[in-house]
């Protein structure tokens, strides 16, 4: 079973990225033939500074390797190191109905956020389809709100196969219902666009400052509190053991336990999980030749798979 995941290098990764995409993606390396790419072509729809994109791409690579990505088990690569994907995008575009793209909610959502309309932003589902189909992925793990992306890919692949022959594997979405919605410091879903995020590998001082800014209610220290409605507890339970969650919930309900205590405990469990990865990241940052070698080797493997697919598609369409 071949599995594909990707993430855009649009800035520093945060706790929401970690639980929403990174941990599930890292688990995939034990479940099948895993491919994971840094979607820097896609990032061009929002990132317009070349130096910023280069730095963000490297940051994503460092973050994943620090968190346990094993290059022996996962083909880890930059999207731009597989130029076959862009040619395949054009071939797929010839069978993609305009109406299919016009129905994609992601384009409308991004416009609503103020991202300028462009051809790339409108047609990026075709590039996404090429990412998936180039390596003949069987499964694409996505959140329920991203299911449409895989459905569009399926539609495009089916149309291409009907017209030119059985070239592409039809991928299946794997819905990650178990992925928690990670609240930001204001209680909304954590997002850089809301400026409510906590960086995954921010400095201890910066992390502490953000944690101490988490919004809570005005219940006095001595009064009982409801852990289920507390933003601090919602983040704590992501890092804590079951026993630790039960204990803190009891402290909330008993009274005499303030939000300052809860925030201190949150910092402790965050450091327990992320501290070793932060140290590993610092080591990797001193050995960028290794990081670049991993990405280059992954790119060569992904490109070999994509070249085989593209050659078949070129032959089927009469280009080869």
C-alpha cells in the first residue's frame, strides 16, 4: 500500500500542525510505502518571498526529521525536486472540467481570507492531483474538511483513464476522524492566520509567553472549575497521559487549583514531549549537509516513480 502526504512550507510549524498532520504522517511510515513531500510549489500561491520560502522549506525538513521521520522508511522530498509533476499537471488539466474546479470550496475560502485570486490558486487542485497520481498513491490521509481534494483527484484520474487507458491508480481518502482540533491561545482553532498559535519549536521563553497568554475565564482560584470548557486543559490533554488528565481534571473540580498552576503543568508536559525533539533539531541544524542529502535522495526516489508514471501518460496521449 502506497501512502502520500504533503505539507506546505508557509511558515513556522505550530502545535496544531504537529497533532493535525505531523504525528499522523509519522505513524504512516510503519503502515506502508510512505511518501511525504514539502509542497513548495503549492506554497507559491501565498509565499512571495524567495528567501522566506527557502527558509521555511528547510524548517519543515528539520522539524520532521527532529520529530522522528526515518528516511529509510519514508520517501521524504521537496515537491520542486520532482519536475515531472508539473508536466503531469498539464496532461491532467486537459481532462479537468472547469465546473469541477469551480465547485472547490478551498479556493473560495482562500479568497475570503484575502489571498489574491490567481490561476495557480484556482487550478491548484490539478497540481494536487498530479502529486498524488504521479507516485500512484493508493491512500491519501486527510481531515474530513479536505476530503474534497481527494475526490477531485479521483474524478480527474477516472476521466483520464477513460479517455487514454488505465494509467493511474484511483486513490482512496483515509479520513483522520481521530485527529483532535487543537485550540489556539484564544480558543479558536490554532492557526497562523489568527495569530493564536504556539510554535512547535519556539524558544522556551517565547513558548512560556504564549502559554501564559492562553485565554481563561475569571473563576477565582479557590472555586471549582470545569476542565471541559478550559483552553488550557484542552491543550494539556494532548500531551498528558490518561492518568495525568484524570488527576488534573479532579484538581479543577476540587477548587484551589488556579489557571496559573494549569499553565505551568502544560509547559512541563510540552517540554517532556518536545524537548528531546528540540535538542535533535538543534543537532540537525548543525549538519545541513545530512538534511539536504535526505531530501535529495528522497527526490530521486520520488522522481523515478513519477517518471515511470509520466512516461506512460505521455505515451497514452501521443506525446512519446
